[in-house]
């Protein structure tokens, strides 16, 4: 038993070394989507100390907005080059508006009433889970069948929208980088930088940081908490919307529960990087993506999730606040 | 070769959803078997004995039952065999035989808890002499012990779970190859017709996909091929680690054990990753959704195996051609999934009744020795109730269609 197993592990390690670049690039492009989604979890947590479990459905709504926009464009196929980047910007805006908008509505409906009445944070958590289930079922039973003219029982099926002409953007030796992966990684990093600048430099960003640091003092200093909370949900949702556009670019398919596993992974990425920390979300997302790919290279793809969560547990054992810790609060305004 | 396009609301798509449901039910249901067996004991204790052997004896009409999901969300997979059985019975009655047959349908909605009371009613009140069905493996696991207690023979046209044959049931039969037969058939096709030396095996870790992939693997390994195995997560959307492995292995053929929803995505990502090897899958992927998921013409040339014969153009032989024409004339629709098997199941019962057997015991004895030609396969059962024929048919994706390529033992690929 042990000898063949050992031999198998060794060939698998060789497999990883020989295929190091493909696994790394796949890990980064997967991690980029985790990272963008993780921002939503981390920002809401930073400001409200709430895990917004419905964030995965905010992402799902984004993917359907992207799909709807594609239909508006008459479902183009095999788009490539600058046309693809142009189309993607439109799709990202559509996704961001839809996701950001639904995140704001979600906050109004599911969280604000609870906050007003001073409900416990656990009540808000249950409300989040309820909202998540509600949105999933709403899409599976009503929205998808109606929008795509499907019989009701087919709302749970995957919906495709093929539009990308995949090609190798960079090809040096064994190093291949396809256009979609390149766009996903660059796009995610770009959004991160924009968000970082926004939170560091603008008045609204300062308000968000102040609220995260000490809500009561922030109110005394004239910060309108409700406005800040709305902005936080809008920005986090918009990031999920951009992630949805990048996801659709890469996988060209969505489903009513597409956000479920991604949401859990993005939440994991947020915790891994240090929940409440924006840069931590980026680090956590990319690391998680890489761990998953390297792990499945060595142990087999069925162990992908196990490896990811094992790494999470190990990191939290030694750094309970995550890799970068909670610095959204500690940051000096 | 417009096999699936003319079926109206694509029943095959429903079919595979049904299959998803029915297969996921199987394991959950095995625990219930003991309970339902106990219930069945109770039922037969209060008067089952005289009913079971005395039914229909000497009368000029006997009743056959057909059980399956006739109105539920998976009915698309059950209505074709029901109609085919009706066709067989009507053809027989039209010959003015001594004993006529009434076909009574029982709509179980595919649910075991609805099927069990229905089958009790069928045995004690309607005094059926035989049952075609139940259609799904999950409900079969609950209904078959009741039939066994009531000593009523059954033939299923579509329940493929391999474990059903392992209970030692004397009255249970089926006319569809189980998942092991399917795996061996597809594996043989990969090894013989495709002459693949390196086969990359992928499965979805489900109780359907994993053993199917394992049977394909052991079959091609016996034929001298080298294999490599990887699994995907049905919840996940990124299969790039599997793609990288396939690429490194450089296979001649890829087999995927799982359902079309994942198969389409997987195939798309394999092709995008530059893996060009021929893609094969089992009946869980016998659906238009495969081509849709892969996008455009990506899935073209892929081969799907199924123990079922779907042959609306009658290319598989004279019997199949006649059946397809008669079916179309009667119902105005093409033959669809499991229709040939449903017809054969009815034919087996009809042959028994024609030979003068009108009691459940005598029919069951007749079935144990039956040996005749059917539409989908030879009608002959092993002592466990499995069909002795191991025919597996292969279908090749062509655009959005899945035309029949032929029997896996003889079909050739361009």
C-alpha cells in the first residue's frame, strides 16, 4: 500500500514541477476572482462586524446581469482582442451596477431594520443566511425560467453564454498565458488598486475607515453611518459584480447557485488574509487560488477543497487574525 | 439523423435530470428497504397468498401493470416506455387472442413512498399478473421487495443501478444493462474500436460516475491501455487542474463518468486547454446539454455510450425499424429513450401469456426460460434477473444532435 502510494506522490510532485506555470497561472486567475469577492465580505465585516452570507448571491445576480447584457448585444461569439476588452468593460459596469444595486437593496431590506432595532449580530447573521436562500430559490424558480423562457423545473440548470475567442496572449516555452486568464488577473489587480486608492484618499473612504475603527466616535465626528453602510455595500457589491464579469469571461456559464462554493472560498480568502483588511483580501485570494491548484496537482483534483481549508486552519493556528491581520480598523485616518 | 431534435420539448434533457434525481435517491433509499419489506410482510399476511396465485386464472382478460413517473418532472423519461408497452399490448389484443391483456398504469411520480401503496393496490385489488417497472432505481429498491412478497414478476425497462440485482429477488427482472455492463461496453469500445493506448479517466465522485469510470478503467487496462485518473467537484466551475493533468498525460481518449452539466463544462475547458483527445461519456451525459455546455461545435465527435437503444430511424435493424415506424404511426412521435426497452418488457409478458400462462407463478417460471429476439436486445434473463445481453449503444455528438452510431461492439468512428 505505502510503496505504490509513495511512488504515486512522487510522480505527482514531478507533475507539479513540470507543469508549474500552468498550475500557477490557473491558481492566480482563480484567486483573482476569490480576491475580488473577498473584498465584499471584508468591507462589510470591517464596518458592521457582520458576515454578509448573501454576498454569494450578489455575485450570482452579477453573473446574470452580465449574461443579460450579452443578450442585449445579440449574444456575440468569438470576441477577441480590443473588442473583448471593450465588451468586458461594458459587462463589468453592468455587473457592478446590478450587484452593487442589489447589495444596497439587500442591506435596506435584510439588515437595516435589524440594526435600527438594535438586534444582536447573530440575528443579522441568520437574516443573511435567509436572504441567501431566498435569492437562490427566487432565481431558480422564478427569475431564470421567466428570463430565459424555460419550464419551471429547469431553472436550476446551467445557463451558457459563449462569447470569448480564447487564445494564447503570451507563449514562451512552457509558459502559456491565455487571454482570458491574463484579463482576469490584470482586471482584478486593477480593481484592487482603484479601491485601495479610493479608501485611502477620498472623503467617503475616510468615512468608511473611521466607521470601521470606531463607529461611535465616527458619529460624533459627523459621519453619517447609514450613508457609510450603504456605500460599503454598494462598493463591495460592485466588486462582486466585476468579479462576476471576469468569471463569465473565464467560464461563460452560470447557475442559480453559482455563488455558493465561490462565496465560501472568497470568505475563506478574506479570513486567510485577515478579515477586515482590504489588502489581506487580495493576498488571501491569490494564495488560496495557488494552494488549491498546487494541492490538486499533488493530491488529485478531488482534494482541491480539502487542501484549501487545511491551509486555512494551519494559517489561523499560527496567525489567528489572518496573514495581514485586521488593519482596516487600525489604519490611521 | 435528427434523433433528439424532433422529440418536442427535449425529453432527453428531462431524462437526465430524472436520472440525476433517481441516482441520488438510490443510496438514501436503501435504508428504507428494510422498513418497506416489513410492511410488505404485513400486507401479504392479510390475504396476499390467495390473491397472488389465483389472479386471472382461466379468465379471458389479465391485467399487466406499468409503474413509473407519468406526470412528474421526470416523466419525459417514462412516457416513451409506457407508450411502447401500450403499443405492444394493443398489437397483441388486435390479434384476437384467447386471453386479452389490459395495461393499467400506476403513476408513482418516481417517488418510493407513493409507489409502495400503489403496488400494494395493484397486487391485492387489481390482481396484476406482472409489472413493467418501476422506472427508476430509487423507487425500485422500495417496490421490488413488495413485489417479491406478493410473488408478482416485474421487468424494469430503465432502472440501471447495479445493486438491484444483488438482493436475490426471484420475481425481479430488467431489460436494460446495468452500470457495470455499460462501463464494460464503453471500455471495450475505447480499447477495440478507438484502439486507445492511453486513456485519461475523469469522474464526478458520485455513486453513479465513480463506479462507471472504474469499470471503464479496468476494462481498458485489461486490454493493455495505460490510464490516469482524476476527479472533479460537481459544485466547482474551475477544472483547470484536471485539464493540466490531462494535458501532461497526453491521452488518446478521455472518459468522463458523470452527468452532462459537468461534462459540457469539462469538455469546454479541456479543449480550451489544448487537450484534443476524443471525449467519451456514459448515459448521464446523453443529453443536448452536453453540446450546449461545451459551446458551439466543441462537443462534435464526442461519443456517449448508453445501454439504451434510441433509434427513431431504424438503423439498428429490421425489428427496430418496424418498431420505430409503428410507434410513430400510433403516437405521432419518434421513439425516445427507453421506448425499445419498454416494448421488449411488454413483449416478454405477452409471450408468457400467449403460451397459456395466466398466473403470476407460471409467468415468472416462463420468464426464467424465455429466449427470444427483442427490439433493443435478446430477451433472456440470468438467474439474478439481469438481461443476458450486454448490448451498449454509442451515440456521437453532431451539432445539437446525438445520432446513434451503433452497437458499441461493432460501431466504427470516422
